[in-house]
């Protein structure tokens, strides 16, 4: 699939439409380079997770675009925690980096739309999270099954 294609391919081969897929793909690729460094550095990863949880806590119960992807954001954070603690490692490196990129973008104050803009400031965060989830959906679903095994 060329980088100009919109959306992602599900595990069954069908395409999932992601609004602005090409732009989001390029944006996520830029953040991915930094994200890999976070995954390789446990101290940086721990700080990233702490920042994400703090920011997410401030937005808990909010309405709008972030509320729609709230569960996915929290799942990505839990996935990263489990991976970094060595509890869950049955996931491709690229998916871990993508999940980290989504969380990193969420905590980064310099977004396409600054977070201080009411509602609109979180539209890009929600879009990036939704885009990454669409890209790693099968891996995230396997993690959620593993997580709920108790």
C-alpha cells in the first residue's frame, strides 16, 4: 500500500478509513523517531507515562473528541506500562513504537492545534490516537485479551 493511501488495513484485509490518513501518517512518522528513543530508555518512558496519566487525569470526564478515544488512550498507556515492565512482550516493535508515538503526541504541548484552544486543541490528539489504534488494532486487541485473562 502506498503512503498516499488513506486508512489502514485490518487483519482480514479490508480497509479502515481514517480521516486525514495521509496527513496523520506523515505526522505519526515524524513522532515515531522520537518515540523509539523513549521505548529504549526506561527512565524516559516512565516520565512519558507519568505525564500522560497526569494530562489524561485533567481531561477525565471531558466531552468531545478526546472522550471518544479515552479508552484507547488508556489502553495504549497500559500496553506501554506492561511492555516496559516486561509483563507483555508479545507485540511487534513497530506497534510498541506506534503506541508510544500516540502517547508522546498526546503529552506534547506543541501540537498542530495547541491544547489550550478549547475543544479544538484536542481534536488532533484524538485523531492521532485513533489513527494509531487503527494501525495497530490487531496487536492492541491481543493485548486487551491478555490483560483481561484473569
